[in-house]
C-alpha cells in the first residue's frame, strides 16, 4: 500500500468515525425527547384514569339514589310526603 492509499483510507475512516459520533449524539437526543414524551403521556394517562374513576363514582352515586327510590316505591309502596305533611323537629 502506498502513502496515498493509506491517507485515503485514514481519511475515510476518520469521516466514518465523525459520522457515527454525530449519529450517536443525534440518537441520544432523540431517545431523551421520546422518553420525555412517554413520561408526559403516562402522566396524562394517570390523570385521565383518576378522572374516570371519579366519574364512575359520581355515576354510581346518582344511580344508587334512583334505585333506592324505585325499590321504595314499587316493593315497599312508599310515597314522598306532601309539603304540609312534613314536620321539622329541632332540639
């Protein structure tokens, strides 16, 4: 191998090393960006799960009252008292 060929090989290797180093830096930055996005999405998922649980609790609360009222009316033959039948007792 002559000096010219050896110089060309060294130059190509040097460019390849610089190119791979730049690719590593770029991919590391991309990895961090994607990780931050993943964490943001996980936090959003957790927030939405909490909100969903609260909505389910609220819905069950509303439906429980209606169910109790329905059972009281149909099975126990209970009715709501008229306003003049209501007595307020204070101590």
